[in-house]
């Protein structure tokens, strides 16, 4: 493809050189620079791609897209000055892969909690309904049933369009994808032709990146601002930010709720560890997912299925067959009658939701022992909140390491411990080693108790001082319970 074709509808300020040259690949990582590629210089939070322009030219690059032109323009290099490099990269990737999103139904899911569950179960539901579908999620990417390792909640613009193009090539009619606030701000999804968008909820998270809650909110809102008038914007109206999301959208606004009147109305009839019985628009359904937060997820999934053309009967039938996503309220029962629940809850609100669900089901018939940590190199302010919520809603709390990354694990625990109230300290332990923390929690439990291991869920690694080692909460719990079968 020529550079000229790649730059279709890109907002250009100035061009130096001839754009009628062949381009084999688009890159924004200077380490990938070789002859035949175009380098897009993107200002980042840690590094500015502009500083690598001399390096990529020395490595054979003959075309550069940038916001600021170098002082010296070489005659054998094409320079394209643009208003926004990140947005230009998104458009160029779409052009390179011939706008794959426009050739199928792409649904984006955004919000703080519930994205993975909704996207994954939509993929499962539509697959079971006979459609060939794609999935882009935190846990895994899928093209049909083929699994591809996921490195980010939402891939970069080049990877994203490449995956979408492969889905089209393999005959996928639908793609369900998580849309992170980082991806929205970084313009990774700005020009994707979404057929619909789903808003789950908005709570405290990612303030290390966005700095303020309002900036986080505006990032999510901008996703709905960009939806086309032919798309739908499905929002949780029970969340006070639901209305905000659709204030300026051109898409058809549709609502779902448990507490307020909505287009898709739900009511919980029974909530047990085995599953939920609920009403959806007056129709009774039983599903093996648990908790109020999953009732919201099921409503969003049902509404999306209906908005995407499935009949009421078809949508309800496939909805009732859904099972929990790995690492999301996934439980293991010991031979002695102890229940362990592994959940990805890594935000204050998610942890609160899971603990309240367990308490509501137990109704005092057993105690909760919670193992929880907080990730390193992330928002510090949520650490004491996580500990406060855990200790208030648990009988015993074990504070431990999550993924410390480059931080001192002991310091993270100290910051968490600041949130523990005086009257809760006697029932709070601090065990730095996560394996020992899980083992201790399981040892303290008796028949009828629940051990909640929160924070990592589906993850199969622990990152300490930048080094990743194998670690799976589910495996550790099974070892403690003497269960030998492997984790799938």
C-alpha cells in the first residue's frame, strides 16, 4: 500500500517529500524500524517517539509521521506532520487493514467493573447461538475458538485492526471487546466502526493514569460521544454516571437496571452460591452466575443479544446456559465443606460487591476469610480503601502481596494497613508471601466458612521487581484443599 493511501482522511498539517511510495508496515516502536516501514512518532507518558526519529532513519526508515518536524529534513525521507500522531496511527491502521470493523458487528464494553465478564459471555452466547465470533479481552483474545494471548485489555491500534482483519478473514460476524479508558485516551479505538457500546459502571480506578475521577469519567464518556447514529449505547442507569455517558451521543440510548425503570428491567428472586434466579422484563431465568453485580452483567448481555437481533426466546435460552468466567467468582469446595472463591476484584467497589454478595448468601452461617493485596506502580489512594472494605466485611483479613511490580511489597502492605480501623486490627494479618497468605487463610477456615482470594483472578503469574513468575491463586487453593486436578 502507498503512504498516500495510508494517509486517507488523516488530518495533515504539512508534507515534505513524495507520499507515492510503497509501505509494508506501520510501526510506532523504534526497535522495529527497518526499510519499507513508516514510523509514527507518538508522544507518550514515559518516552516521546519524536526523540527516536534520527535512530529509525538510520535503521532504514524512509517515511515518518510526527507532530513536530525535525529541524533538519533529509531529502530521501518523507516527513508528514499531523495534528495528532495517536489519532493518525489509528486511521492509518484502519486504512492498512481495509477498515475491518465495518465488515462485522463490533460491540465495545467499557466501565470499571464487569467488562471481561460481559465481553467473554457475549462471545460464548453468540457462539452457542451459531455465530462465528471474535473476542478481545483482558484474559484472552479469540478468533472463533482459537485463543491468542492477550497483553493489554485493549490492543494498540495496529494489533487491534490486525486482529479484526483476521476475524473478518476467518468469517466472524461479531466481535466483542473490552474498551479500556487508557485505550480511549490514547486514541486506539477512536475510529473503529462500533455497532454498539455498553457502559457497566464507574468507580474508583486508574487514577494513577487519569489523575482525577472527572478525567476518568470524561474518558469513558468520549467513547459514547464517538458512536455513530446507527449504533446503540447501552448504559446501566442505576449507576449515577449512566445518564452522563449518553448526554452527547448520536447513538440510540438504551438502558438497563435493577432499581430504576429501564428498557431492560431486572429483579433478583434468589441469590445462592449455585446461581441466580431473576426476572428480566418479566421473564424468569436461572443462571449459574452469582451476585447482584452478575445480575447487572446478565442484563447487559441479554439486552445486547436482543439489540443485535436475537429473539427473546433465543436470548433467554442461551443466557441461562452461561457459566462464570475463569477468575470471576470462581469457586472451589474442599472435602471438609470449606468454600474458596477466587475473584479478580482489584478495585474498592469490586471487592465490596463480592464481599457483600458472600455475606448476603451466608447470612451469618459462616465467616469470611479474605486474602487481598494491591498492585504496585498503580493508584496508591485505593490501597487503604481496599483494606478498610475487606476488614469491615470479613471475619478475618489477610493482607498480602498482589503484583508488587517495581515497588517494595512491604511498603504496599503498610499503605493498605493504614485503612484498617482500630477495632479490626486484631482480626487482620499481614503475610507478605501470597502463597503463605492463602495457605494460612485455608488453615483458619472450618466447614461452612468462605475463603475469598481477591485481586488476581485469572492471572497465572506474580510480578515482583519486574520479574514474572508462575503463580495461580486457583492452583494454590487446590493444593491447600488437597485437590490434585489441574486448573483449566
